[in-house]
C-alpha cells in the first residue's frame, strides 16, 4: 500500500545545472500537486496536473521551471539553470479528486541544495 | 484570494500541559479547513479536517479543532501533550467546489519539553 513516492530524497546541484524531481502518486490517484517549502515558510503551491494536462500553474515561476505528468510514468518537476534561491524542499501530493474529500496525500519531499 | 494566518511561529510547552495552536483564515467563498503535522525531514501528515457538519473535529493523536465561522478561526488543541508531539503544524484551506489546491499558513513549531 505505497503512498506518494518522491525521488531523489536529496539532490545537490551546482549553479547552472538542471534538477529533475520525480513523483509517483498513490495508486488510483490521477491528480498531482507540487509545493515548495522554503526555510521558515509554509508550503507554497506551484502547479496542479492531471495525466497529460496542466490544470493550474499559477504558482510556477515564469522561467526555468516546468512540470509534466505523462500518461505513463511519474510526474516530473524540472528546474533548469538552478540558482541558490532554488534550494528548498519540494513536495508532491496526490488526490483522487473525489468531490468533497478535499484531502491531499503528501510524499516525503525532495530536498534540493544548490551550491 | 484566500489566506491562512498562524499567529504563533513557535510554541514551547511542558509535557502533559494543554496546548492550543491558533489559525485564522480569510476567504470570500466557503472553505474546507485542515491541520497537517510535519516531523523533521518528513512529509506532511493529515491530523484532521473540517468539511461540513459538526464544528468540533477530532483527529489523530488526541488532537481536535473547532471551526468558528464568525471568527474565521480553526484553532488546534490537545489537552495533554507528549514529547513525541514535537513537530511543525500547518493549518491549510481549500475552497469548496474548487480543486484540492491547499493554501497553507507559515506553520507553528511546537516544542514539548520534559
């Protein structure tokens, strides 16, 4: 009964490199959300995806960040040309989108450190 | 736009003492309300949620919260805390009829001392 799986758990990149974070939702869940947590801050919404569709990307930075959730395989959050300010914990959450449940199930996060 | 305010960034208490973590929200539409707990270097775990019905909601680990619409509050309480309750607690909301997108407060670090 696997929960939301994220990998890698820890990722170190140098400035200018690319970071790819992967998220496999819970079995039966077809909706994925990505959040970013900066030190001393709460979680900030980034993007909401269904299979092959971006539903809401209102929280995504305009440049360098992209997300996808292909028909097969995990959701991927991609950060190009990373900068020190991208250092954060990135959390993925999934849901069934069952009307009225209003509950997200979170993974353990991917912690990105940019040197 | 919706927002969540957690009034205390840190709350230190002694073991077996009662605790209340405060949460206020702002929204022009009806909301669902949640409390999540995060242990160090882990993900978020749902403590409890208010969707509708009784305004007093009971969750896991002996926590409860009361929805107060007139005061737009959803404070979390526990009558007697344990060392193991030391964690960060996040209040969050989503809008009724919308997606499950959550808006989070900045969190309250609860430290339970022996």
